[in-house]
């Protein structure tokens, strides 16, 4: 079985050297650097890992080791960007190889070629705009709670907590 | 909503802003002059009162035997405010109204950010409340930049930013709540035309911090902008395209900062150097001379 990229429920947007992906189901956005983007593109369900490695080496202009490929596949799998069959990733990521990946110290120009998949959770409208954390809410003077969304307490707003002193807190 | 509809509504306004039609109905026309200044920049009255969304303002005040009645504001069918303080009711109406427009605007993407203009380019400062972006905007305006907004960067599909010049919310030292001040009161000038973005600055105030930013890649810039983008979940495809257009043409810096005044002048100088560097590179390219790998850039301020 060869790794296959997930396509359903994704919006893909190419930049010059990076690829942006938005997961409509999980509301997460990803940025793949060039190495990760190339590997993801090679994951068509038909290309063996050995061939992927060869293609990648040619594209990047240097020999690429197995663990670089494995690391990318691990990151892509964790980001739910690869298809899964019956709950198991279709990519043959071996546990021992993955453990070794973590122990490598990378230096010099190779670090620029390391695959990187960066992710954020897309904010709701309330989380993106004027809002306060709970700690900031509790700093407001009693009786002057701003009724703003609490960015770290979804669905709650900074309101008087009740009682005589009217201290502010994030409430539903 | 049906119960609200049955109340006696004496006055109202219907308008369009950024492609969204909104109505505000009130129980007395006396409050309308207080509502007009709260409307989004560039609003236009509708010829027919057919709207996408409706606010309802029940005006309270003193009744017989000095009984005070509450001011009550509804956003659709949801109660926003129930207060005897008219200023608070108006402020909550204003906040919700701008938020609604920002989320549903057509042909524009709203990012929570401060924006100033300098030498034909915009500096965009994304950030949530309490990040210190208003202080930085104010310092940049005091240093000569033109004011575009301290609340929203309004991007079009080509990545230009449009003015959204509502009054600055300058935080009161004692209460911590924002007081509104216009740019004219602060001695600044307001930008009027859309600008290409020259620089994006992600920063947060930390007392004593030194400005030592790192530069983001375009993809990293899009992710960081997305954190502050109002319609991110509602229209992700259009948002990604717009933010990519922004990030593809403007460098982005990220780091903690100290006092806003110390950073403001440095940012304007750096943007000026960047503009001269780009113009120089273009002239060399057109003259057939090598411009190098394209990876060099002026050092961050």
C-alpha cells in the first residue's frame, strides 16, 4: 500500500514556495514548506516510497535520506492530510524509523530542506476580533465588565459574576 | 422576534455597508442622531427598507414618578444590552454592528488590525485587544503616518487595504476601558485611498522588551493573519486567496516590543529603505544587470 493524500474537504492554495491547506471539517489551516508540499503531492496511492525519495532528491538537488521522507509522512498523517483505511494510515510509517527521526540533530543547509507542516486552528469570528482572555477579564474593575467574548472560554463573555462586588468573569 | 415586531417602532434607518444591508429601528427618533456617528465608514442609506439584518433599540430614560426605564438593545432576536446607561447601550450596539459587518462583508476580508499609511504603502499591525496595537498606531500617526484604522484592516481581493477610520479606542489608565478620540483631536491625518501593503508587524507590548523580530515566510504570514481574520471559518477559500495576495507582496515581522514611540520611527525608516531597495532592484533588472539571488533584504529595524 502506498500513501495517498486526502483531497476531500480540503481547500488547497499554492504560494511560490509553500502550500496552504484548509481543512473544512476540522477548521484547521496548514502551511507546508516546499519539501513537505512535494512529498504530499507525490502521495497519489501509486508511487512507492523509493520512487518518492528519488523524485524528491532530483527536485531538491541533493540526496535525501529515508528519515526525511518518513518524518514528512508522519507530520502529514498527524495533520490528517493523508487518507486512512479503517483507521490505520495507509503510509507504511514504521515505529522504529519514527523513533530514530526524533533523535537526529540537523545542521547546516539540510535544515532548510527539512519538511515542515505548520498548523493553526482557524478562529471563530468572536475569537478573531475584540476579545479578552479570562485573566484580562478578571482585571477589569468591578462593575465595568466590558461584555466582550472570552477568547480562551468559547461561548462565554466577560460579564459581572453576580454578587455584591460585581467582579468580572467569563460567563456563559 | 415576533414579540419585538409587535412593539411600537417610531423611527429607524436602513443602510448598506460593505455589501451588507442592515436596519436599526428605535422607539423614538431622538436617539437617531446618536446612532449615525456609530455606523461603519462609507455607509450609504437604502432607498427601500429591505435589510439582511435588523437591530432594535428600545429607548428607556426617566418615566413618571422618576422611575428609570432600561435601554434595551437587540441584535436580531438576541438581547445585547439592558442598561440604564445610554452610552453603554450605544457602545454595545456599535461593537456588535461593526462585528456583524466585518463577518459578512462581501468582496472584502476584515482582519482585526491597526493600519497606517506611509509613502504610498500600508503598515498593518494585526492583534487582539490588549496587544498594544492602538498605542503603536497612535505613535506611528504622531511620527507622520496617515491613519487608516485601529480596528480592522479591510483587504480587497488584490491584497490592497482600504481605510476604516473609526475613532481610536484609547484605553483609560484608571478604568481600563477605551475612550474614543478622533484622529483630528490627536493632530493626525486620515488616509483616504486604498494602499498596497508594505509591511506587516505582529507584535505585543512587553515592558522593557527590545525589538528583535524574525521575518516570516509568506505561508507563515498567512497563518498568522488568519488568527485575526473575522470571516476565516465562514469563507475560508476567499480568505485564503486574499491573505495570500497580501502576504505575497509584503514582508512580515514578528517579535515583542517595548514602548511604541521607540519602535514607530524605526518602522517608518525601514519601510522607506525597503521601498528604495525595491525600486533600485527594479531599475537594475530593467537595465539587464543581475539582481542576485533575490534572497537578500534590508535588515529588520
